[in-house]
C-alpha cells in the first residue's frame, strides 16, 4: 500500500510539473521544478491559477 501511495504522489508531482511547464514556468528561485518539494509545486501552481483568474 505504501508503494501505491508513493506512486500516486509521484504521478501528482509530475502532473503539477507538466502544468507549470505548460505555463512556461521552468524554475522558481533559481531551482528547477524537479528540485522543488511537493508543497512548493502546489503553491506555485495555485499562484499561476490565481494570476490567470485575475487576468480573465
């Protein structure tokens, strides 16, 4: 079961990275996306979404 949770977490992480790349975000604070924690990726993605909503 732990393996399944870790796999889902990795899949979610990859989805967040793919979404950020689709918005032309490749780094944050000099770090590549794959170097960020899951929490940092989520925060960046939420920032992108909120910026997008304000511009719409």
